[in-house]
């Protein structure tokens, strides 16, 4: 027989085998065993009034609004950040022109570490994975010709840098003589997230970051009632290898710690709880993700009402944005990621999301190009205006499978949270390394299942093609001249500003940060320092010294004053 004929025969054998193929994985992506069919008996123990209810009613399983997207479609909020503040300003305006309804800016690694762009350690990372942010000057450039009183802004910064980023936004609003009480937006103010992401005490001790985080909660509760003061980053938890129930449990446990810290500060729960938000993942297991988001709402409502005694129904509502799962995207056959993102986005919408970011299909390869950014936004718009999924609140309610899975995820999350309570809370669990161990176990299990083909990832461990046949797409590259210009601008700012004023306000901040007894909220003093163009490195360096640490976390830069 000729070689070609044998090869064709093999192909037909493969075709015949594929024709008879059934589902190989009989459990959800997180490991919940799945039955062949679900029946009314699978609703046992679920009471409609107590556990499901109507949309907009406690425990909000079906959504936090009675009319959901008929009243207002979710905020289309694509993440943006690269190059210089001018670059990001330009891209943000482009996305607004294309129909984006909320802004979402992410900062680069040096900013998240709390160092300036001209720091020796920042070389090579300035503007690569986000926007470099050093001073009020950068915020001015970012928000140039953007009406702060009109837009809804999301600032994605680490909790090390969050107080400074928040202060710069406030300082700019004041400089424009705007009423900051009307500002709408979110600050990702999640100190334990910063800690478990690898920053550790080298940059700021966890207890200092938590106190700084509560400063933001306290300040905004008083002066910025429409601003979300915390955005618990459950998305990053999931990206590191956790499953759906762990995402719910760990995120809820972090939030509980922050609520308790805020109460210890003397705040009334209903003064700040309505402005706590969550940032969730929408992974690739369609029904599991919908059930997970429904479980999140029910669990949080019960925690706030029954554990913390919140009286305002707004305090019971689990308000969340979704980031489709970047970890589910792969560089092989990258156009397949368009399909993955679309399904994940639909799961988020059917789960009742308030704000949505769709990953760009080229995320595993580079930052989004203008084309891939637009395509991610178009994915949201097709969902909103063509598919009909926004017409009915929680259309999958009553499904035997969905209700059963919602209950199982909530029960598993509660079991995990009981273990966390025994440890002493989530922040303590992070300190002890328990969290790291759970991440390692989850990541290893996932990798083993992929290698054993228990999980099929199209283009990775099945349905592969030779690399030379793969799609070649345009790749985003941040121009080197943008980076050099940013570093030059920072150096020039430090020479030309009024350094006597900078020193004055940093000295005041240092004195206030030194006061451990009857500690005052530091945010007003940080706002004062940012208003005279003190940089993020200078402000955080001052706070570090007040807590007995060196000015520079890398011991390369000396205090300038």
C-alpha cells in the first residue's frame, strides 16, 4: 500500500472515531461531578422565596436590580494602559468614540511597586504592562479634555500605590474646581491582593497597607459617596489557579476582613458597605461561571445582613465587575481566543454583571492593539444589542442544573470560609502561607489535567497545528521613545516644581504617619503632597520611613529632602 493511501485510511479511522465521540470530562472545570440529567429532585433543600427570590430582592440571587439590563446595560469598561499618559489618553478617547461607556486604566509595574519611572530598578518596565504614573502631572495628561464630572473611572492600582493614585485623582478634581462628591468610579483598593501578588513586606507591611486602605474607605464615605472605595480582586485569585468555589470563598473572606477593620475604625457599616465592589473572573466553564456569580450574590447578602447587621438593602448587594479569564487564553491559534472571550462574556452577562471587560484575543502575546481592543468592545456590543441576552433578568433561574450548581458552589465556599475563620481570617491565612499552598495545589492539579488530557485546551493539547501554519497577527509594541520621554519628564518635573512646598508637605505627612496612637487618616495629607507634585516614590518613601523602613525598597535611591 502506498504511504499516502495509508495516511488517508488513518484519517478516515480518526473521522469514524470522532463521529462516535462523547463528552470525556464529566465534571465542571472546578471539579464538581455532573450528572447526565437534572430533575426536580435536584432542587431539594432550595426554597424559592428564601434562596432564589425575585430580581432586585434579598438575597439577590437573581440580580441586584428588578429590571436588570432593561433598566441599564452593564458598563462596557475595557482595560487600557501602556506607554505614556498621553498614549493612554489617546487610546481611551478612541474607545469612547467606539462606544465604551466607562474608563478603566491600569498602571505599570514601577507604579505598582511605588517607585518613580526614573528609578534605576524601573528600567525596562516603564509603560510596558500599564501606564507609568508618577505625579499629578501624569494624572493631568491622562485626563486631558476628559470631563471628570461626567465619566465613570476605574483606577486599577496596587494597594501600595492606591492611596497616592486616589489622592491624585482627587487633587486634579480640586484643581479643576469640581465637586468631588459627584465623582463616580472605583479604586482597586485591596491590600491583601497586593500582598499575595508577591510584593510582601519589602514594599509596605501588610498592616500599614490595610490601614491606608481603610483611610480611603473612611475618606470617601465622608466626601465621595458615589465612589466605590474597594474593589476586591477575585479575578487575580482565580488567575493564579484557584477554582470557582475558592474564588468565591477567598474573595468573600478578604472582604470580611476589610469590613471588620472599617468597623474597628468606628465607621457605621451602612456608611461604607454600599460602596464595596468586587472584581470577578468569568472563566470558560459556561454554566459553572453563571452559577458562581449567583452564589456570590446570595452569600454576600447573607453575610452583610446576618453577620454584620447591615440595615440598608444597598449594603446587602454584591456589586461586581467581570474580567474575562486571561488565563484561559493561549498564544496558539490566537483567533480561537475570540470565541473563548465571547462565551465568557455571555456567562458574565447571564450572571448579572454590572461592569465588563473583555480580554483582547492577543492578550497572551502582547498588550492590545487598537484593532484587538475594538474587537473586544464589539464583543460586548453584539451581546448587548443583538443576542437578546439583556432582555430578561436571570433567564436561567429555575433550571434544575443551575440552581443545584449555585447551591453546591455556595456550600463549598462556606466550608472553605470556615477553615479560613479557624486560621484567623484571610489576611492571617496569607501571612501564614496557607493561601500560597492552596494556589500551588490548584495550579499543579490544573497542569496535570492538561498534560493528561483530562482537560482539553483546543490548540494546546489537542487540535493542534504546526507553528508555521498559525495565524500571524499585528503585535503591539510600546515605542522606546515614549519610555525615554516619560523618564525625562519625571526628571524635569523634580527640577522645576516648587521643592520647598514639596518638602513642607512631605514633612507633615511623615509626622502624621509616625503617630501610631490616635492615628489620623493620612489621605488628606497625601492629597496635599500630590497637589504640589510630590511623586509616588517620594510619598510612599516617606510613609515607609515613618514605619521604620528604608526610603527606597531597593535601597538604591536616597531621600531627596
